[in-house]
C-alpha cells in the first residue's frame, strides 16, 4: 500500500497517510483538524532507490 505525504494548508503540519489505490481519501490534519490537505510528491514517489538504500521498505526512513 502506498504512503503519501500530505501537508496541511492551514498550519503547515506534515503527515503521511496510507492510501488504497483508486480511493478518494479525505484526510484531516492531526494538529489543527483542517481537511484542507495538499498531497506532496515526496521522495518516496520520485525514486528513493537512486540513493542506493535498500534497507528502508517504506522509503520514508530518515525523514523526520
Ligand atoms: Zn493543520
């Protein structure tokens, strides 16, 4: 299941969500509760493998 990173447009808080493919998911900010979330195309989607680190199954290790 892919993990997508979202940023809250209201407070700027970043979160990651698991999403089922094809689903239209509504997410809410864990910090301020706003549903105005913007999907980010994180390094997970744009070729984390180029770093040669195969030890991270989710591609999100090392992100803080
Ligand atoms: Zn927020």
